[in-house]
C-alpha cells in the first residue's frame, strides 16, 4: 500500500540543491497507493456501518433550526431518467468531498481566494528504474519561478507526479504544459522526459480555496473540503485523518447533547493547523522570489541542524512554531 521514501531531493532551476532526509525515529515518509488505501478505508467503513456505493448526492438542504434534519437528494450513478432518486435525512452531514465541496457550497461558507491563483495537475508515470517493492526510494522537487514539479515513488513501479503552475499557464493545452515542465525536470534532475503516463491527468483550478467556517448547524467539513493552500508541504492525508478524528469527537459530543460541539469543531480545527498554514504561506513567499529561494536552499544544504528542524516541521513531527521561531530563521538565513 505504501512505498517508503527515505529522502527528498530539492533543486532549483539555477542549481541550488538540498536533500531532506526522512530517516528519523518515526520512520520514513511514504508514497501511498491511493486506490489501495481508499479501498482499505472503505472496507473498514463497511465493517462499521451501512455503506451506500455507486450513488451521488445531488443536493443538500441544511436545517433551519438546531434540532432539525439535514435533507439529501441521492441518486445512483447509473440513474439516467431520475426514476431511482431517493430523499434521505440525517442529523448531521460531513463534507469530506474535496475542494469544491457540495456541503460547503450548500452551507454558503465557500470564499473566493484573491491571491495565489495556481493550478495543479497530478498523474502517474511508469518507473522502469523502480526499486523492489518495499525498498525505500527518493522523491524529488524541482522549484521554478512561481511553479514546481514534485515526484514521489509509489507502489507498483510508478511515480506520482504533481505539477503546480500559475493559472494562466493553462492557456496552453495540458500536453504542452506537462511536456514543458517534464522537460525542465529532465534537464535539472536527470529524470527521463519520455516516461509513460499511465492514467488520466487530474486538474484542480483554482488550487487554493478557503471556507469561512468549517462547521455549523447540521454540517462539518473535513480534509481538503475545510480549506487548502498548496500541496508543497505534502500533508493532505495527515490533515484528512486529523480532521476526521476531530469531527468524529465533535459529532459524538453533539449527539450526546452538547449543543456547542459542532461550533467548537471549527475553532479546534483552525487552532490545530493555524501555525502550519503560516509556514505554508512563508514557503509560498520564497517560491515567488527565485533569488531568495536559491539563497535559502543553499543555506539549508550547508546547515544540518536547520535542515533537520525544517524536515521535522514539514512532516508534522514537531510543532510548526519551530519553523517560525526567529532564532531558527536567523540561523538559517544568516550569511
């Protein structure tokens, strides 16, 4: 289900490079086979509750009063004439439905971001040089002027490729965008530009989104549905699992009569990730300024202690405040 990743090689277009080592007491990082992971989670859900598959929620009506029910319109995915549409009701609905969450839109909490208009693409490529399954490999990042490419080894002899570019780059056909960025990756890291794409390219535009609230009367938002800045720090699954745990606790309290539990979820979720979000914004500032980015990468390469601290912050093994400590930043950026 997962390929161990022992390190991440980070390079800039101008040649600055640093290796972030993941071999810590907590173990390696990893690249997941998302199909296998999602299937395992679905099996666990089936073992714990009734699960309806091959169906889609087409509309949601949230309650007008605290004790009211959420009403959902549900249809099988193969229902072409609307004859099998069902009306469900629930005490609470959890929006774990990603950046363009239907739950968030139904609750009226989506907000249009005005900054950081970027697009993201992700797909898998075959890796003829993949190690034996279970053996650790190294991931790669190439950082350009306002764009980057990340490559993570995953099981099955594959590479998970993620490309983030300014949204205006999508004025060109996707094949041209991918070929251009993969060519740059090959020039700067030696990765083969001719690697074979083996599944559909998924595109997110805009990549960043936010919500005014992550919970309210009859609903909670979890994972990417609760807000997303940028995949550079790579904690999407971590946030999904943490927010799911917080949501489960809040729903349990609410069903037991705590009328503040759903509102408390929003506060707890924001408090849990507020500092890491600041770290993400600081990294975005570096990515937007190539000269400053080169400087920081070269300093990281030369300063082991600061490199180790940043790696622990990015992998959520120490509080994100460590990466914002003025002493840390001073030692990192000092000439």
